[in-house]
C-alpha cells in the first residue's frame, strides 16, 4: 500500500510543499505554511487500473435551452451576475470585513424571495435575532427568506438537501467547519473542503449557492486561491471605508462577461442602487482646478466617467513620495518615467499624489492619458478645460495607442455634458456625435497641445 503523503500548504497562496518551511518559496510569505491531512488513497492502485463507473458522453450541440436565469430586480446585482442568477451555480462574494457583504446579500436574497424564489440565508457570523433586526432596519422583514444560524457544514448541507431552495447564501466560508477534516474553521484545509462540498452540492442539486468570503489585506480571499477556481463566479465587493460608494465587480464569470460592475451607495437604509455611476463620480466636481482630469472609461459592458486627481508638490524626502489610490502604482511609475524620458518633464524632487474620486478603482490601461493629463496639469498648475475628457494608452515610446469601445466612451461623455475629447490619433472611430476631438499621436504632442510646449 502506498504511503500516504503528508502535504504542506501555504495559506497565503495555496502552493503545496513537500516539507514545512518558515517562508513560502512561491509567494514569499512568512509563517504561512501549514500541514494538511493527506488525501485518502485507494488500496495501492493507480486510478487507471481501478474499475470506475463509465460516464455518459454527449455531443457539443444539444437541443437543451440555455440555463434559466432568475432576476432579483436589483438591476446592478443582476447585471454583475451576467443577467441574473443561474440555477446550480456557485458564486463567491469576497470583500473586506465590514464593507457590506452581509447587507448586500440579505437584500439580494430578499429581492429574489419577493420574486418567488425560495431563498435560504445561513449565517455563521451572526445570530438569527441579529439578522432579523438588520432586516427590520432595512425594511425587509416581510420578505419570505428562511434564516438559519449554523457553522457545521454537515448540518447545513443536510438542511439544504431537504429544503432544496432555489438560492442559498452562506455567510461566511471562514466560519464553516467540516467534520471531514481536522483543522480550525478559517484554515486553508477547512475553507477548501467546505467550498468543495458546497460547490459539489450546488452542481448536484441545482441550488444556486452564494458563498461569502473575507478578503485578506493584500486582496486575496483568505485561504487558498483554489476556492476561486472551484466556483463559477467570483465577485468582489469593494469600496473605500470613508466613502459611501460600493462597487460589486465580477472578476470571473462562467455565465457572463467578467469585469462587469454594479454600483451601490451605502445609506442608513442599506445599499441603494446607483443607476448612473458617471454622474455620481463626477458629482463633487466644481470649478476646474489644476490636477483634475476626467477619464472616459469602460467597466465591463458599461461606460463610466471618473475624475482622476493629482497633486504635485516639492518634496523634502530623498526619495519623493508616490502615493496612489485607486490606480495601479506600477502603471503610474511607468507614465512618470515616460514623461521624464520622452517629454523631458522631470518629477524628481516632487511628491506625487494620485487618486480616483469617489473611491473608485480604475484598472484600464486606457486611463494612461488621463493620468498623464492630471499629473501635468498639477505640475504646471494649470487647469484642463472643464468640458474635456480623455482616454488612450501610453506606450513606453510615448506613443498613444488606441483603446476599445471609443464610441461608447464618447457617447457617455456627451450624455454628461462634455463636448471635447482628447484621444489617440490611431483610434478608429465610427462617428463621434457632436464631440470635438483632439486626436494626438504621442505624449509630446499632447504636452504641446494642452500646455503650450510644456
Ligand atoms: P456588513 O454587511 O455587516 O459587512 P460585512 O458582511 O461585509 O462584514 O456591513 C457592515 C457595515 O455597513 C457597518 O459598518 C454599518 C454599515 N451599514 C450601513 O451603513 N447601513 C445599513 O443599513 C447597514 C445594514 C449597514
Ligand atoms: Mg458579514
């Protein structure tokens, strides 16, 4: 009989190691490696030799209808799911503690229940009385949601198997424990085993399962990344603590487009949907000030305008500050280097602060031009025209590269009252509406055009 192999797994990245070490070689995290119970093995035979059950194979094309989707009526939530909830799908909703995951899912479960779906909400974090109190405050106490407070996975699955609801919300994966595995709740082994059982249950029973997961400070769902691979859909609920805006973002979706966002506002009465995020993100803009640039972006299938704010000030530090919120700091460093090397505009000796207004996060390379515009405007202390948006990717040579969906960006900008767009000259375009276009080939041209030769 083969000797069972003991495995060691890194709780931060999920890499497996043959022996314990103080530091994970894969991700560099310290004290993150834990021992895991070995996989149970058959009596010394390889899988190929063992007699298995023959599975039924089918053709790729079939007369089967596409999966039925149920809509909650919360348009922002349905869109992020790819147009509604698919029966039998497993969905992971991640986010920082306190960001509003429980609130969102209680509201969503209630919305589905009011549409006639049978919804079960199981919390391992709060007592039923606490959840009822919250539901009351949110005005949801009349929604026919079944509540449960439990952490034992076996009991949860037995209950769900008997009830067979349309939707089950499990809040949260970190509180569950499976008696199959000897490890504390929240540990890699437990999180992985629980997620596996829940996903298997969803597939087997046709119950859509939404699993809540807390995220570690570096943005990973606590426990191994494998949970993300197991589920069909991964949504992140994000936002800045100090801001009331919350964004639900799909990072993976087997049933719809990824990178779709839904925008919500946290109010005293729970999460309110924001149907027009551009207007919201730009609502705090007043008179044009130096350092502010409006970026015409695309989030998923939807155009969203955001304001990028920069502040550039003389530094007293040997290595000046580069503080970036809501943008990729590597990208910002690259743009600073291109400005310096290609346009001879140095930022040495200057502190740079960059921020996306409203707590929004922008990951598109198309934001490069707007970032450069905000930086230059702040450095030159010269405001950009108030009616102007920009988009375009900057290459290392300083050339501006075209981006996707330019027409949608322009249309949204026009809808919000902008009349002027700065964009790459290489951009193909079918019609720009009534927008005045400044088509620019490279960053030097941009500096000349907007700031009079820099
Ligand atoms: P919660 O949903 O418990 O967060 P999570 O499940 O992600 O840990 O949300 C908690 C926060 O939301 C809390 O700080 C208070 C705030 N909140 C409101 O502002 N308004 C509300 O109506 C509710 C229910 C919560
Ligand atoms: Mg919670």
